C-alpha cells in the first residue's frame, strides 16, 4: 500500500487548495476557500490535503469536525474526496486508506461523506461509491434530486404550459439583478418565517459577499408585475449544471403563474448547460417525498438521480488492504 502524507489545511495553503479545485475532476466553486470560509465561524475546519511522497498534491477533503466525527462538509450542499483528473481507482484506494488511518490515529471515530452528485463531475468519479461498499459504510441518507437533462428532447406538461401562459397574460417580466435585497427582504425572508419559522441559510450580507467573489456563479432573477416583485430565484451556476438555490413567490403565485413563467425563462436562459437541477423533494433523510413539489418538478420534464450520504468508521481502513489481487 503506497504511503501518502495527510496534512490539515492551513491558511498558507489557500492558493494551492484553490488551484487544485480549479483543475479537479469532481469539484465546483463551493469548494473554493472563499466560499467555504464565509461561514467559518459556524464550523471547526478540518479540511485535509493529501500529498504523495514527492510532495505533489493528489487530493483534498473539504471537512469540518464536530466532536469525534469529521463531516465533508456540513456547511456545503455536497462534499467528498476531491481528485485530480489523472486519479485512477488504485490511487483513490490508497489515498482513502491513508486518510482513514490518519483520522483513526487522531482519535476521529467516523467520517461522514456527502457525495457530489454525478451530474456535477467533469469526469467519471464514483470511486467513493465503490469504497463505501468495501468499507462497510452505512448509508444514512439518500436524497432524490429532480434533474432536467437539457440535452434531451424534453417537454413541459399541459399544466405547466397553461401556467406559463398565465404569466404571459399577466404581463410578467423577468429581470436579472445584481442586488439581492429586494428578493431577500420582500419575498424570501417573509415567506420562510411565515411557512417554516426559519431563515435563509445565507443572510443578505453573506449572499452579497459570495456574489462579489463568484459573480458568474451566483445570479439573481426576479419576476415583476407592474414593477412590483412577485417571485424570484437565486441561481448557482456550475460548469455543467444550473441549479436554483432559493425560489419563492407571493401568495398569488399560482394565479399569476409567476414561478412557472420564471422557470421556463431560466431553462431557456441556461439551455447551453447539460442539466437543470431542481434539487431534492425529500425529507426525513430521504424517506419521505413531498408529492406536490415532486409533481411540479417532473411536469417540467425532470427525472430522478440520487445523492448518497455515508457514515464510515475510520477503524475500517484495513479493509482496503486486500482489495487489489
């Protein structure tokens, strides 16, 4: 088994880390340190860098620590082991072996991995799916994501077309804006408070900060009727995927057709991408699905992929030793 050197991330690794993310086969802008650290006060960072014997960086693990458990990563939509484009299965076997051994030696009992969905990778990257089997990992959650494959001859249902036409008849207009204040204060925050007694994951200050750092990746689209905002969506834009991160509308959104009108606009706006990710409709760690929301997403032509969440006991690292024969 080849030895790798595992080191905890330090601020001096900032440029090295980000350069690796930019060239990795399974990374997005969420793994950039500027994104990871906007909420650094909420998490104890335990990100790892993995070097070969010649001190070449071969992998990174965005992670935080809570008690005796490492999570990759609680502050991100997904995590997992990030690899360079030349990584092969044997490399990943050996890298994972060294990571788990390092964690075990440092009294970390478990590693929780929130897998990056396959549509976000630039190259095949299911090595950790295989290793979860080898390591007797526990599948603790599985989300069903509704994804529209923009390369196919998709079509909207009759209900969606009727709703889009309502938006046209109501003279709705979609505007892309650089300021999130109107959507956050007039639509998103009031709706979350009223429906769920909750707040957006990102504060207005945080989303504006992230926009300043990633102007091409974070975009805001609002819907107006007679110059009054009636709906909006905050888009996270990736190399291959367009994903609504926040979506909300006024109480008369169904009568206006505002959300359907907006999504038809967005699907056209990002038609050069490969996928439009509507996100999950599941709750209770994937065991329950909101039927109405799922129906709405699938009526645009979206279909299901899964995102897996694993719990790995670090002491199981010796199970990798005899995989290659």
